[in-house]
C-alpha cells in the first residue's frame, strides 16, 4: 500500500506546483475540486476517500485543508503557482528562525533571505522546526531573524493557518547567527 508520505508528496506537487500534472485546475485562492483530486489519486495510488481524509487530517505539518463542505481542497502554503491565500498581516514575535545549510550562507549574508521559487520566505517560530527545515538539505544551520526590527521598519508578515511565518524577503541586516 502507498504510504501517507508518498500521498502527501503527490498532493503537495499538484496543489502547490503542478496542478496540471494531476489534471487539476486551481481557483484564484488555490482551491480545487476534492472529487477531481480523488479521481487523480485513485489513478496514481488506488486510495479511497477515507484514506485521503486521513492523510489531510493526520498530516504532520497540516499542509492541506478541505473547505467546510469537503467539496474543495487546497494546500495551506508553499505554492510556486500564483495563488492568493488571502492571509491577513500578523504581528510577528520578536524573533523568528530560518533553517538552512552552510553552502547557502555566503549568498544569504550578502543578499539576505530570498523567497526563491516560493511566494514568500518561510520562517519558524521555534528553533526545533527551523532545525528540521534545514535538516532537509544537510547539517542544519539556524539563522535568527530580528522580526521586531523588521516589523518596526514596515516589513509585513503573514502567518499561514498551519503556523508558518511568511514574509517577502529578509534583508541581511536583520539576520543574526
Ligand atoms: C535558501 C518545507 C541562497 C533557503 C519546509 C532554503 C519549510 C538562499 C532554500 C518550507 C537564499 C529555499 C520552506 C539566498 C534563501 N541565497 N540560498 N539569498 N535565500 N536561500 O524549500 O525555507 O514540507 O524554498 O535557506 O519544512 O527550506 O514543503 O525554502 O534552503 O516549511 O511543507 O534557499 O518547505 O515545508 O528552499 O522551506 P525552500 P525552505 P513542506
């Protein structure tokens, strides 16, 4: 049987990056028909509705959400395709954290944190989450972001509804080791 992580990765790919690869179309806010997702998953992984609901509800980072009537599904953040998640600006904690790896540090210290292929730079409210994000790429290096100073200088922050802090970019002067 396909494991939950594989199904979650397939959903992330379709709902954040390549809806066409699943034969899906996202609306302006990133939603797509849950029936269409189910049909596509049946083709790829032979799973049923109960399994899809379990993957969404038990997902370690709550990456996906259903609409209230279960008719639609979307990724909560992390898109590279253009979507408007209609997030409200939020006041960040004084410090936020970013987990990365040594090989990016020289560029980050010069250019700051850039959003790369995503809509925003992703920041974590706690060290452990940042460590796990960095560990995806190797030995994690944690940078501390002076979010209080950024906010005071007019930088806008959003908090996705699964708890990830998002901002357009972090200029190098707000980064601490
Ligand atoms: C780095 C996962 C060179 C940055 C995770 C990172 C997270 C630079 C990489 C979420 C740079 C981008 C996001 C610069 C940033 N020069 N490298 N100026 N600025 N970088 O995947 O933060 O499982 O787009 O440090 O858990 O690693 O998908 O961002 O290493 O929450 O739900 O460029 O993705 O969540 O990589 O990860 P990413 P990220 P999911």
